[in-house]
């Protein structure tokens, strides 16, 4: 990121039925332009599973009732890798949760759950126990799980690796120098490093920053002179070469709305301001996900732009961003006509703010229309680049008897 401070625009995204109820301590992840939300807690533990189409602002409830699907989960994790979602932990403490490895896989193409059968008791493969409040990240083709707590047993400093190719677990040795037992922290990966911030050690909130090297398999504590306060229940994502850290608090009853940026090259913190008239929500035990090429960059050898195919809908569903899109090829329209789509797109030539909406002017690709199409046909496929935005879903304080809280943040590049 530039050394010049970027201002952030925060916008609430109203949800209409069908939509999941508001919740906290849930799990989310993004894959192929969709955001997946699993479980969490409202007035009680939840088992539902949803897919959110960001561009169309629509929810679809997915099956979570078959034998291979997880039960009610809280403070679990969910990460994507090559079309499969990996869900770990979050079971309520019981003899059942002690008897199995709490790992479930979801095939996003077939939209089916499957469970990896337990290894034979005679095998030498060790597996992690159920835990909550841990962190899970993907590095190379492995999922790394750090910390968490086990009910009635306290916090853990175990560091596990799950190889997604061989589907085997291994535990990394506990170092003399490292984050130690903790939960309700945040973790991200960038290049060949994992970064971990804050969380709880016992009942004490922390504000330490740690970096783990994939190559040396060692932890390093990064000393900084500024940055966030002690935090637990916060969330972190990668934005270009930086880590964005949002929300959390020094206590479960004291949520904040601070957005911090850590430059992963200089290791300097910067607090990012909001645009005038734009206020971020105070949230704790929420979940964040970044969308778009700046949040989810392609590998260096793949320069293909990230695009989605969306469909212009005939209803009046609210879209938080309103783009005026002009076709890149001539259409059979009157010269003064244009195609107005309500969708999400950033990094455009002009931007104006109108209340809670942005208006952009941009070019998108519309497929040429066939003269033989029926007059009753109302859907026109349009190719639209995936926007760069941060989504904040759920968290405390909850909205009573309401759909899940959804906020989006967009950042002006300096």
C-alpha cells in the first residue's frame, strides 16, 4: 500500500428473505465469487449452511442435513482449496466430539458434503482433537491450524498441518519461542509466511504480532511501536501486500470499529480513516472476507483478470452499488439508451456518492443479442469484473430477529 492514507467507505447492505439470521462465532469463506456461511450462534447454536451471491445480493440455503455434514458448530473454521471447503472444529464438548476428528469437506461444484473416514487405530497417523476459537489458513497445499481451546481443558498451543493432497495430519513441534496457548486470535498468510495477531491467553487479551516461516519452520515475534490495542474476536484479511485487521475488542462486551493496516514489507501499522459521513460498525466475533483481485490475487504466473458471469435480474433487489454500464459492442438499442445494472464494481473512472450508494461509470461486456430470442426473455448475461471490497458478516451486537448483518468496505487507492 502507499504511504499515503487511504480513506474507506463503509456501506450497510440490507438483506431480504430468504437470508440467514444474524449470528456470531460463525465461519465464512469466499470461493469463485460466492461467500459461504456455516453455523455460528444466535439465540442458540446453528447448523444452517448458506451461499451468498455478492453481485446479486442473494442467498441460497444449501443442504446440511445429510450424515456427512457437520452438526451445530461454533467458533469453527472454514477455508477453500481447489473447489473444496475444509471445515474444522467447533463441536460442543462431548464423548462424541472426543471420538472423531472434526473435519468435514464440501465439494462446491457438486454441492455435496463428504467426510474423511478415520484412520485405523493401528495406524501411526495422529489427528487433532476438537477445538474452538482456533485459526486456520492455507499455505501451499496444506491447511495450518493454530491454537484454540477445548471446553473444560483450556487453551492450546498445538500447531497442526493437514496435507490436502495426501489428506494426512501432522503436528508441528512446540517451539520454545512462539505465540503460546491462545484462542480468538486472527491469522493470515502472505507469500511463505503466516501472521498471527492478538487473541486470548487464558483470560488475558493480547496485542502481540507473530510471523511463522514455512521454510525455516520457526516463529518470530515482530515488535512494533504502534498498532491496534489488545484484541480478541477480531478478523484479518490480506489486501495486496498488507494485512487488514478489523473490529474485535478488549472484552466481549466492548466491540470496536477500528480498521488497521499492517504493511507486510515495512511491518508498520496504520489506522485507516473512514470517509466523511461513513461510519464502520462496531463488531466482535464477526467474520470478514475480501473479494476481488486485490484481496485474492492470482498466482504470479497467471495474469488473467478475475471475472464473473452474472445475470441482470428482472426484480428490484437492492444492490449497494449502482453501475451505469455501457456495452463494449453495438447493441440494437436506441442511441440514447444504455444498460443500467445494479451490481458491485470498483476501481472505475468516475465515482460519485449518493447517500448509501455509489454510482460508477464503467465498461462491461454484453453478449450480442439474438433476433430470434423471445420477447418475454428478461435475462441478459453480462461479464462483470469481480469488485475489490471487504465484507463484514454478522458479529455482536446482534440484531434481534433480523437477517444477518452485512457491511461492505471499499478503499480508495492512493
